[in-house]
């Protein structure tokens, strides 16, 4: 039996958190939520995750601090960036960020890359 997969959602928007948690919770994944940079860094320091969904445009989250922290600690968990703005790919660490999903979130656009990155089969 494969290890249970935990996903960290780093997003200050409560509606996005709820949407993602409901959507991915149906796939027997454990969902952790962080609403700001400090919570995200603490979670990354204390736990292992199979996937991180990281908001790039929130006010309470500094995504680049999160990515730098991961790089410094050699955390190689795949990241899917969430954003409602255009993204300059050169600012994202390609060794960590496996994809970008546009906001507002649409279930079909999030579910496939999230489950594939987390190593889950799509039903």
C-alpha cells in the first residue's frame, strides 16, 4: 500500500482553501492549510508533503520566501503555483514548480496536475 499523501495549500484566500480542500479531499488525501508565509514555513519545517499548492499573488503569502526556504532545506516536494496574474517563468524555480494553475480555480484545471504531481491516479 502506498504511503498516505499530504498536500499543503498555501493560500490566504479562505474560499480558495475551501474549494481545494473539498475537491482534493474526495481523493483520500490529507490536506494541510497555511494562510501566510510563517505558517507555511513552519509546516514545511515540521512535516513532509507530497505536493504544495502555492498562491503566487496573495498579500499574506510571500511565495518566493517559501521557494527559497524549500531550496535551502533541500525540500524537493513538487509545487503547483496558483495565480490570477501573468507569471514570468524565470522567477519560478523549475526544479520545484511543476505547473501553474490560473485563478479563479476551475476543478478540471486543478485536479489533473494536482493528482498527477501527488502520484495519485485520476478516477
